[in-house]
């Protein structure tokens, strides 16, 4: 049951930050619903839209009794999903993030999550961190690899 | 019975009386003989004393005679001895004068020989001094030659050492310069790359469109996929 809820949430959730925020939104919304506890989280329009877009059957799967246990399992499942750190030299718009997520979920795993991190020194392209291993596929790395050739050509140009 | 005992007693007493009488007579006779003998011995002692006195008087006379004879004999011996000593001294002085003249001659000869010896010795000493001077001169010359040779060797070695040290220093300095040069060139190269990266970053940020950027990201992801970096 928790898998089904998580899959539903992951449909339009692409990054780990998004997943964490949305799980908290859902938790606080249900907490308010079941126990009348006021939300501590500042809910933006985008957050409210997402909550409104959720299938109502998801809410029916929670009750006052199973609320805590269900959410604990849900959070544990969310933590088990491996996350790719994607270093970019620019800040991509949401559409591109969705496209990237689609690419990852098509090519690697249907519940693929990633985290975008900005590094302007990359010049262009990207660098990745997967399961603690860093790999640079950026233009900076290409320039470093071609350093000797570039320097010699630069020196010839100076002469 | 008592008459018998009385008679016996009287007999015994008479016997004892006669016996005592006989013994006393015998003792008196013996005393007389002893007195005669003592008298005789006194006479003998007196005779002996007289004879010994006579002998002593003879002995004194003999000793006086002998002393006089001795004194006379001693004077005679002294005179003989003086005569013999005088003759002996005379003979000895003759011998001594002879010996003295001989000794003088010998001394004169010895002095002449000694003077000759001294002359020879002086000439030998002069020769030895000359020889020593020559030897010292020769040795000093050798020492100077050796010193000059050593000094020349030392100077040559010092020069060689200095040249070697200077060469080493020059090599070390060249090495240092080369290292510095290489380090500076490496820094320049790194600076070139840094400038290139910075320039490209600035230029590409303005020149590359979002599509170009995204295309490059997908290109990178494709590479990662081919390399199976993400599994």
C-alpha cells in the first residue's frame, strides 16, 4: 500500500528535495485533518496545487490509527531510493527538470530521483555523483584533458 | 745370785774402763802426730816463701838487665834505620830527578803531539763545518724545492677544487633556475588553462542557448550511460 502511495507521489516528483517537501506537506495536511494540528509549513501556491491534484483515494488510505505507522514506512521507502547528484553550470527551468526526470526514468529506473546542484565552474555539460562516486563529464574536464594540446596551440598562436 | 750379777756388772764396767783408756791413749798419740806434721808443713811453707822471694829478686834483676839491653838495642836500631832511610831518600831523589827529567821530556813530547792533534782537529773541524754548511745549504735548498713543489701542488689542487666547487654551484644554480623556470612555466600553463576556462565560462554562458546547454547535459548523460556509471 505504501508503494502505491509513493508511486503516485513520484509521478510528478523528480528531485529528493521535492519528495521530502511533498511528504511533509501530505503529513501536515493529514495531521491537520485527523488531529486538528495547525500546519507549521508555509504552503505556496505550487504546494497547494499539488495537494489538490492528488488522487483522493490516497487520503482514504490513511486513518487516525495507521497514520503514524503508514508515514514512517513511507518515509523509509523514500530514503531507500538512490539519488543522483547532477551538477550543472546553469539553473534549468521546471520543464527541463521534468524532461530530465523522464530521461532518467526511461533509461534507468521508474522511480529515479535526482538532485540538481549548481557549479558554474563546469563551463558546460555536467558532473555526476552516484552512490558516492564523482564523475566529471563537463567542458572543464574536457579542457583539462586537452590541456597540453591547448597550451601548445596557444603558445604557437602567441608566437 | 746377786753376787753373780754384781760380779758381772763389775766385770763389764772394768772392761769398759779399759777400753776407754785404750781409746784415749790412741787419740792422744794421734794428736801428737798431727802436731808434728803441722810443724813440718809450717817449716816447708816458710822455706817456700823464702825461695820464692829469692826467685822474685832474681827475676827483677833479670828484667832490669833485659830492659837495659832492649833500650840499647832500640837505639842501635834507630840509628841503623836513620842511616838506611837517609841513603834510601838519597837514592830515591836521584831516581826521582831522573824520572822527572824523563817525565819532562815526555810531557814536552806530549804537548807537542797535543798541539799537533789540536791543529789537526781544527783543520778537521773546519772541514766538518764546511761540509755541514754545504749539507745544510743542500738540505735547505731541497726543503725549499719541496716546499715550492708542495705549494704548487696545493695551489693546483685548490684551483681544481675551486673550479669543481664553482662547477657544482653553477650546475646547482642552473638546476634551480630550470626548476624555477619549469615551475613558472607550469604556473603560466595553469594560468592559461584557468584563463581559458574562465573566458569560455563567461563567453559560453552568454553565447550558449538553453537548448545548447541541455544538449550538452544529455550528451554527458549518454556518456555516463554508455560507461554504465549509473546502474
